[in-house]
C-alpha cells in the first residue's frame, strides 16, 4: 500500500454485482493490527462510496478499533474490511483514519441509515474513514 492514492481506479470496472453487493444489508468484519502485533477483528456495519473509493464505519471514539486507528500513522492505519455471503465475498484493504468533525459524522450516519437503519444516538461517535487501496474477492 505504498505510492500515490488512486482509489477510484482501484474500484473501476468492478461491475454491477460488486456495487450491489456493497449496497445489500450485510455485516462486515474489520481487521486492525494491535500494537503488539496481534489482530483485532470485529463485526461492523460499513458503507462504500464507489466514486471516491472510500469505506466508512461509524463507531464510538472509545472503541478499541478507533483507538488502534487513531494511534496509527497520520497517513492512515492499514485495515481490511471484509464482507461475506456464502460464495460471494469481498475484502477492501486500505488506510483508515478517524474523523470526529460533525460534518463527517453526519455524512457517515446518513450513509449508514441508507444501508442498514437509523443509528442510535451516540455523542461519542466517530467515523473510521478507509481509503481503499486494494480489492480482493469473488465478485
């Protein structure tokens, strides 16, 4: 994941099935690496903006995943976001940062509500914003 960011090109030509899969109401797993080297894998709801190759996860700023990412490099912490439904699966690798500004949080909440449901109120909410750099999967 070195070099310049050309996220939209990473998702270019993935096709309608890929786009639909990332719009369906599916749970995902988010994998981060703990400071001691072990992996931290948790279930999350995620959204994907194909036009900008940006995935978003809303969470509490106190969550372990948010703290791991916040403590990482300023350019972003390496993460993997996976979605599986039987034989269909997709993994988005990328660099994640934490956003806590009201506009970013509101935008991510709106996107989450479109894919899943209206999120519960959480004054500690932040957004894990992932710049997608690589895609793996069966779609």
